[in-house]
């Protein structure tokens, strides 16, 4: 059985990820607090993938983070790439997702080592080092994933499998947190 993917945010990146993950055969839970975003996502998935995409085992549309992550093996947030937004969503995901779940966050500006350190599962945190518009445009079939010194091999394996299933070639780069100034 393929890993279950929870996508938090049904904006352009979340919709694109849901379509690509469903095409690759992953069960998907797509969450957004805005009903209009979920409705738009449902219509887009119906157009792109046909009515079978809306079967419960393919894509489920949910309005709470808790419902989205309950069964997740991989959680990808699609919130703005701002420190406060990332800290808030990672805090929620860390507490609501099952302990096995990997937390992936798209960010080009923030250190995944710093963000992961703020969770109870730093070994299961990874960054997608790409901007949403670049990823959704399909300009490149390569994706850079940033890890930390504490990232578990299972986390790397899951993300490698996920992105290869979507037709991408993942590259991994170590992101070290800035060292604290010495007194």
C-alpha cells in the first residue's frame, strides 16, 4: 500500500501536489480552511483526473488539519514561506500527525534545521527547496530536498520514493543550522 499523503492548503501548490500524488497512486487528503479553495480543488481534480479521482481511496477533501493528518505517512504544508506561518503549521502538524508521519515543508528562505529543531520529530522533517511557481510550472524535473544532520534515512527514503513516483529526480542537500554565537 502506498504511503498516505496529507496536503495542507488547497491553493495552487496544494492542488498541483494533490493531482500529481493522485496520478501516482497515493491516497491523498487535501485540507483547506477555506471552503471555496476546496471546492475549486475538487473541480480542478475532476477536470484533470476524471470522476474516479474523487473516490474516497484517491482524494479526500477535508476542512480540518486533524482530519487531514490522522492517517498520514507524509504531510506537506503549503502555507506561506514566512517564519511565523511555518512555525505555527509545524507546531500543529507535530502534535496532530501520527508519530510515523514525515513533515515536509516548501521553503527557500528558512533553515529546515532550525524549523525541525522546534518539533518533537526533527528526524522526520525535510524541506522542499523550491518555489511553488517553479515546481508547478514543470520547468525542471529535478527537486532539491534539504535535510538536517538529524534527518533519518527512512525520511530520505520516503521523500525519494514520493518524488520519483511523481516523475522527479530528487537531490538531497544538508542544511546545517547556524551555530549559536560563542560567549
